């Protein structure tokens, strides 16, 4: 039977020793349970101790055996010193009792319980329950004898139990010590754990604080980012506002520039007006010298003109000054705008950088938030584990360090961002200040523009009034000069004439070099004839006499006022009269290099029309070109070579002339006129006489109708400019013409004398003016007479060869001119000699 089986049997027997076995087990269990957490800790040693103590542990279990088996007893004794001493003590204590027993039972050999159990095979209960029964009559000696073995067994059992009890007591003490040791170790362990728990809790608290701080900083960061974003949007809005203001400034500048340009144009016009006024004034003055007696009333007017001129000049100077200061302001404004633009671009770049930084910070913040969340998660995990692992603590410490580093970095980033924000704020404040100053400048400029507009309106009014005065004065001057004027132009001796020996190239004309006829008078010397007639000197005076050296430019300068009259709404006729080769076509058309009256007049009309556009005048111009050949009208602008059409002339009650089927061309630029002239010249009838290689046998009439419309005042003007290159005036008999040529010459002579008659009748203010005597006078009827202006160029050849013809032309001219008002005319025929 083994120990375990014995143990299981013991509790049933109710032996106290069984309780030892039952106590021993919980101890071992508790030790085993305690051993788990201390495997690597200080308890590990105790576990080893417990392992060492294991043999002792086994000792309290019942060891069976008897002293009869010393080997076994020895083996047991060898297991530990305490067992030996225990056995010794048992022996010592059993001594007296054995002695007692010996005195009573005599020779009974002392056997151990182990020997008895091994020998008899009975257990403790068997011995204790043993009952002896004796048959009746059994002798008491027998009964005593029968009791002897039982007593022996009981004695052995008693000893055994005693020694067991003693051993158990020792074991119990030992166990108690061991237990105390274990419990103190457990207490130390508990305390240690408690300290560690507190440490962990403290660290947890720190981490929590850190986390809270982190969260706070995160919130702050978020708030700052939000603020940054708000400030960014505010800045963007401010920038947009600045951009808007800039655009406004730009628009204002453009408007100002435009108004300046308009103002400059008006100033130029005013200057032109002033110039014209000056010119008129000069003219007036020159006339005043000759008309002092009759023109005292005109003096007042002249003074008025002078005053108006001075006023206008003053205004022009003042406006000029304002324009200059405005130009300076404009230049400065432009510079400022450019600077502002640069700043705006720089601000945009800064904004982009700031935005990128913000994005970075945002990303970092998100990372930090993610880290914090992760740390939180880790914390939660750690909390769950309950500080089980010191490694986690270290990891946490590491995390803390990382977080602290991140925190430091973020703090730095925040500081940088704050600085940048401060910088951006400063930039915005500066931009705002700039915008404010710009706005102030704009307001100032606006005020200036307004005041200028006021003075401009004033000036415009004055200009308009000035223009009215000018027109009035212009007309007065024209009236004073005479509505019918005669200018004499003497062409130079041509190279061919000078070279031709047969040609009498000696000058037949002489011009006064001083006196009151300077520029107005000329003397023609007609050579005597073979019948003894002496040289004849004839002196003439006209409105102007142009000697051979006078350029086209100078000639036009003298008639430009008449062209201006056409633009003012008058009807104007300029004729070129003279024999073939005297320079009529040269004067009227001129050459490409030396343009004559027609191209120059066109140029002036276009230029003046453009200038008057600033005063809201709009002009519409139509041109026509015709020739009158043998009293028939031919359309020079018709595309067909000779359409053979009969062109009828009619006049309506308002004085508008219509020529049936005549080509009218709208002309808006001088180049168009040039083309028309070229086309007309090609078509013009050109004949050949032996007086001149190319002789014009027809009258050419260039007509330009000018319709003006003032969109502001509603005023309307309707002017007509007729420029007529008359056919050669040479006498028929001298031209040697016959047949068709004779017919031509007769028609020419008839129409020219009719023209002279009409002009004379008009000048004399006769009741009947014979307009119908020729096609030319009938055609020009509305443009001759009334308040219309007529100028006759007397073209004269300079040499003696043409002296007779020149004399005829000059006589024709002086007949017309003699009728003029107030101008003293001298038509002196100087006697021979
Ligand atoms: P008309 O038309 O009267 O017959 P032209 O105009 O054809 O005469 O002139 C005849 C010639 O004299 C032309 O060759 C022309 O160029 C020249 N001529 C006329 N007048 C001048 C002048 N003032 N200066 C220079 N050349 C002139
Ligand atoms: Mg000609």
C-alpha cells in the first residue's frame, strides 16, 4: 500500500494526523499560486527554497516501517537531520514509558509501529477496533497473555503517533515560519506592486496632463488656424477691394486721360481760334489803316475781338497750366498704380506661401492629432492592461518624448506662423493705407476733374460764343473786303520762253516796290506797233497782286478765309480767269508737288471739319465735277466715256441747285478728292491751238456741298464751294481758230463776257442780273450774289508777247473790281512815253 492510498484512508479514520496532510496541501497550493508572478522576481529564490524544502514536506506524511528494518529507517533518517533528531527525541521520550511498560509487561520486545504494520498487515484502525473475546471460563492469565500483543501494538502505535505528532508540530512551526516568511515576502511584494502601481498612476496622470495640454494646444492651434484662415480670407477680400479700387483708379485715370485729351484738343482749337482771331485782328488793323474814317464803329468791334482773344489766350494759358499739372499728376498716378500692382503681386506671392505653410501646419496638426489619438488609444490599452508591462511604460515614455518633441516643433511652427501672420497683417495695413491714400488722391483728382469740367463747360461756352463772334467777324471782314474780290496772279517766265529767241520774253509787267499799292498794284507795258504807236503803260490795282515768285502756299493763304466761309455755311465761287497758258489750271489744280487751290481747299475743309467735331459739328461732304463745253454740261465723274446725256440745271426755292444725272460722290478724305480730280482731268476736253500746245476749251466746275450739323445745339449749316477753272480767254481772231475751234472760242467768249456782266450787275446791285445768258452763270446763280462770296483769279502771262492778252484780262478784272465798296480802285491808263 502506497502513501497516497494511506492518506486517502486517514481522514475516514478521523485521526488528527490526517489534518496535517490536509493542511499541507493548501500551503503548497498557495505557494504554487504565489510562485507564478515572482518567477523572475525576488520570489524566485523563495520558490527554490520551497523546492529545497520539498523532502521535508514529504516527511509529515506517514512513513510506515519498523525498526526491524534499519535500512529503511536509515534511509529515512538520511533524508534530513531533523528527522534523525526527531527520532532521537522520540526514543528519549519513549524511554521512561518503555521502562514503565517493562516493569509491567516484562520481556515484551519493543517493536515499532512500522514493524508491526509490515508484519501483521493491519492498519491503525484495525488495531484500534480490535476486540478480544474469550470463551467462558478462560483463565485471567490467559486473558492477560492474550492482551499482551495488543498492548504491544497499542504501545507501538502510541509511540508512533506521539513521534508523528511531535514531527508534525515541528513541521507546523516550520510551516508557520515558512508561512510568515512567505507572507512577509508577499507583503513586501504587495508593497512593491503598490508603489509601482502608484508610480504608473502618477505617470498616467502626467500623460493625461500632457494629453490635456496637447488637446488644449490642438484647440488653440485650431483656433489660430481658423483665425489665420479668417485673416487670409479677410486679406483676400481686402486684396479684391484694393484690386477693385485699382481698377477704379485705372478707369478714373483713363477717363481723366480721355478728358485731358479732349481738353487738349479743345485748347488747341481755342488756340486756333485765338490764332484766327489774331489773324482777323491783323487783317482788321490793316484795313483799319485804309478805312479809318469809315470804320470807327468797327474799331469797337475790333477791340471786342482783341478782348475776346485776350480772354481766350488767358484761358488757353490757364488750361495749358492745368493740363501740365494734371499730366504730372497722371504720371505720378501711373507710377503709383504700377507700384501698387507690384505690391499686390508680392502680396499674392506671400499669400500663396502663407497658404502653403498653413497647409503644412494643418497636415502636421492632423498628424499630431492622429498621434495624440494613437497615444490615447495606447493609454486606453495600457489602462486595460493595468500597468502590467514596464516595457509599455518605457514605450509610453518614448512616445511622451516624441510627443514633447512634436509639441516643441509645433510650438515653433505656431510662433513662425504668428510672425508671418503679424507680417501679413502689417502688409495688409500698409496696403489699406496705400488704398486710402489712393482713394484720397482719386477724390482730389475727381474734385480737380470736376472743377476742370466746370471751367471746361465755361470755356466751351466761351468757345462757342467765340466761334459765333468769329463767324460774325469773319463775315464782317469778308464783307469789308468785298463779296466780290479780284486777285491777280502773274506766272513766271517759263524756261521754254526764256530759251526761245523768237519769243519776246521781256517782262511786260511791273510791280510797285513801295507805297499803298504794294502788293495790290501792277503796271502792264504794251509794246508799240509798227504803225508808230508807242508803248503804253497801264496801271491796275486789285485786292491782291501776286508777282511771279509767289508760291502756291502763299496764294492759298490769301484765300483760305473764303474756304472757311464755305464751312461756315456760305456759298463761295472761286474762278480762274485768263488766256490759255497763263496759269489757271496751275493755280486751281497745281501739280503733285505744288498742289493748287482745289486740293488745298479740300485739305482745309477736312481738317477744319475734324476740329469742329470737338464742338459737336458733324459734316457730310459731296463732290461733283462737270465741264461746260459749247454750252453743254458734261459729267466728269461719270464712269462712261461720254454718256451723251443732256444735263439740266434747276434751282429750288432754298437755292439748292440740281444738275440732272450728275454724279455726286461722298468724300470723307482728301485722297478721295485727288482720285476724283485725276479721273476728271482725264475726261476734260482738251484742244490744241497754236497758242499753246494744250489748251483747255471748256470751263471746269468743281463743286463741293458741305452739310454741317451740330449735335449739341441743333444748328445746321449748308455751304457750297465752287472752284472753277475757266476756259482760255484769248481773243478768237488771234487764236486762228476755224470751224469747231472757232465755235468753241465763240462759246467761250460768250460765256466769259456773260460772267463779267453778271458779276458787274451784282456788284452794282442792279435789279436785273443776266444769269441766263450763259450756262455757267445760270448754273452758278445761287452761288453768285446775295451773301455769297466770289473771288476771281486773274491769271496773267508775264512776257511782252502776251501783253495785249494780259491787258484784256486785267481790264476784265478791273471792270469787276471797280464795283467794290469803299476800296479805292485805280485803273490808271498812263499816256505813252
Ligand atoms: P492754263 O491752264 O491757264 O492754260 P497752265 O496752268 O496750264 O495754264 O500753265 C501753263 C504752264 O505754265 C504750265 O506748264 C504750268 O506749269 C506753268 N505755270 C503756270 N503758272 C505757274 C506758276 N505760278 N509757277 C510756275 N509755273 C507756272
Ligand atoms: Mg488750263
